[in-house]
C-alpha cells in the first residue's frame, strides 16, 4: 500500500526562526514549500524534512530523523565546525567510539540535536 510512496520526516520545533536557521544554514537544506500556518518543508535528497512549531517539540527521546551518508566522519567534522555538538551514547551494545563516531562493525553513525532537542542521525548504512 505505501511501499512505493516517499516518506517525510516530520519534526516539531520550539522556535521557527532558530530552527529555520539550523536546517537551512547549518544543515544546508533548501526550502521546498511553506504552509500557511508557518510550517516549512525542506528538500533533502529524494526525501523531505517538514518542521512546524509545537509545544511538544523536543520531547521525543529517540532518533527523530536520519540521513544516509558514506562519509560519516566528514559530516561530523563539518557539523562540529558549524558549532553542532555531537551526542555520545554509551548504552548501545557492541559499539566502539572513534572520536564522535559510533562504530558497530561496518556501520558508522553520529547523533546530534537540533535547537529544539530533536535527535538527528547520520549513518553510512540504511
């Protein structure tokens, strides 16, 4: 039924101005559409990320959106150069930390948060 349809990550944010700056300037996403109520959809590869203001922003304690990238280390360094702090999760089984990168065999991953506390991820295998 939905297997051939595109999916969109939908993220609640606390403040649209700081969130727009983060998604546009820090992550480099391009605005695809703006809704009359202030929501913004960003193009990201073949997918989209949609942000909207909500009082429930940042309450999810799990990964809210993930990107696939071959050079996880390079993405981590580029984000850190823009002032983004990397998250470290010691509770993941069988993980080895190499700097800010979580390594699990051939899988490499980083986690970081947006200004609203949404947990975002970049991984080399998805």
